[in-house]
C-alpha cells in the first residue's frame, strides 16, 4: 500500500523540481512568517483599547523593528523572483482586499504616532515596505509561468497525508475491481465536492458561452442521483474548465494557470478550501493511475512506421532490450515533435528515473540526439534554453 503514497509524492516532487529547480529558498519561510506577523500586529493595534501612550509607542516600536527586518529580506526575494527562482504568496499583498486593508491599518498607526519620536522611523519603514512590494508586484508580472507550477507543487507537499490514500483504498475495496466508467464517476464526484466547497469562488466569471459549454446533463449521469447541483454549481464548473483539458477519460490540469490562480488568492481561501484543492489533485493522480492500468493498450506495429534504415535512440537504458527499445524510441520521437523544451526535459528526467533511458552528462550530446530525433531548433528550442532545463539523475 505504501506504493500509493509514493505515487502521490513522486509527481509532486518531480513537478516542483521540473517547474523550477528544487525546493523554495529556505529564507522564504521566515520572510513569509514575518510578513504574516506584521499584518497580525497591524490588525491588533487598530483594535487596541489601551489608552496609555507609552504602551502604544512600545507596541509600535516592535512593529517597526519587524518592518525593518522584512524590508531587509524582500530585496533578496525580488532578485530571486526576477531570476525565476521562486514566487510566494504573502498575507499583506495576496488576496482580493487584503492589500488595501493592510495599508489602511498602517495609515492609522502612523497617524496615531504623529508627534512621537518614532514617527519618522515608522513612516520610512512603511513607505519602504510599500515600495518593495510594488517592485515585487511588477517583477511578478514578468515571471515565467513555470514559477506558478512550482508554487503549486511546493504548497501541495505541505498537505500530503495518508487521508487521501486511505480514502481511495477504501473506495477501491467498496467497489470491488471498478472499471473505467466507475472511476470516471469517482473523478467527477471528487471535482464536484471540491467545487461545492467554493474552491473556484475567486476565478474569473465565465461568459454565457462558457456556461452553455458545461454539459450538465452528462455530468448528472456521473454523479449520485441525489447530488446537489443547485446554486452556482454550473458557474463553478465553467470556471473550473478554464484550468484543465481532457485526454481521453483523464482530466489534465494546467498547473501553470491553476498555480497562478491559487497563488493570487492563497489568503482568500479558508483552510478547508486549501486542503480540498491539494487533496483533489492527489486523489486525481491515484484515479488516473488506476485508469491507465485498466486502459486497453493498443497493439503498436512499429515496423509499419519505422524507416528501414532508422537508427535507434542512442540513450536507451542498458537494461532495455528487444521491442521495448523501439517503443521508447517512438515515445521520444513523439515527445520531441509535440512538446516544448520544458515538457521534454521533464519527461526525459522521469524516464531516466524510471531507468528507461540513460541520459549523458553533457547537455550538448543530449541536445544533438534529440535534434536528430526530430526536435526543432527554432525559437524556444535553442541549445542554451535546453541547457537551462536539462537535468540528469
């Protein structure tokens, strides 16, 4: 049963690594916590009933020292953001109304401290924080979409637990060797349950066309006969459709778009919604793994598509032999002719981990072989860009 846990964690870690070269910088946790503390102190100060001025000044002095500490850490984050190393959600700048609320509190604190010695120092640090967050916001607009994918997977790692695995195992036991249609019903209900918790409440409103494209009657056939689809359920479905596409029976999430949505509204979600977001992704992975196992494998006759003098892909793992070598060869050919550099490097990395291929130490050797296999060399496929994403075991 431990394999299921690994099957959840492996794609998360792979996704996070492939989306941006490893875990988020360690200082980010401290920065994130300090920013949350700054917001909490500002909120509490504005509800203080203490009238003694000295006590209030002491309170503000601590608040100002914390502001200075945050201001000292933010330039490093901004530089990492510009270098596409990481992106984070901060409690004073992420969410629909949190930014405006925080600056109102800061204005109130500054107003309350006018005439005190600490006023100028406080005002300087508040203004400095505002300038740094604006610079971070501008840098965010220029960041690579892959950072949002990395953000999603890094956050998901915080929510991984045995609950999802046990729930799936119980469902499998209760349904006794379910077929693909039964798994599709589970897939639909897991998504519907998450939507009913409001995980799409902050996504852009759908158009009338997008509402009409929701196949409500078809969805009803997959859900329990008494499932509640009232209220804004259809609207939530239309919003959800912005973040995925279908590959056969499998729902494939666009983690770049989905990650951006989660990052932008991280502090709008409540704890229940955040847990639902990440546990849904874990559950979908287990469902899709079982679907893939049950999906009939079409018999591929490689001799029909293979050129008589075609040379086998050079980097097949030594443990592979026979017809499987040509299956991997065709797989790599499809990969390099249908996907971008990021996806190619992600997939090759996983193939290497699965001991299906053995990648060379030199990126230039891998690049030359992939070009021979049909990979373009046009814009977006340069060797320099390839080297930035190439990784070996």
